[in-house]
C-alpha cells in the first residue's frame, strides 16, 4: 500500500495529490449522504449540493476547453 501512495504522489505531484484527496473527500461528503441517509431532507439537500457541484464542474471544464482550443 505505501508503494502505491508513493507512486501516486510521484505521478500527480503533491499538489495534484491534495486536489485528488479534496475531490474524494468532497465526493464522500456529498454523495454518501445522498444515497444512504434515512432522512429525506438530508437526501434532498445532498442532491441539491451534488447538482450544484456538477454544474460548476461542467462550466469549469467548458471554460478550460475554450481556453485550451485558442
């Protein structure tokens, strides 16, 4: 397991590894409550946040593609 972590950090650089970790923690903090919560209000709130995050990510990728194509 430690060798895998070393290879990931080497491949992504420390900054890339931190970004990946932040994305995974954000995913776990939003998607898991949306799926496994017994309370409907928590599922609805997590769903709204997930939709918002996906919309922002889509717009960000669109902006990057626009800048990349120039």
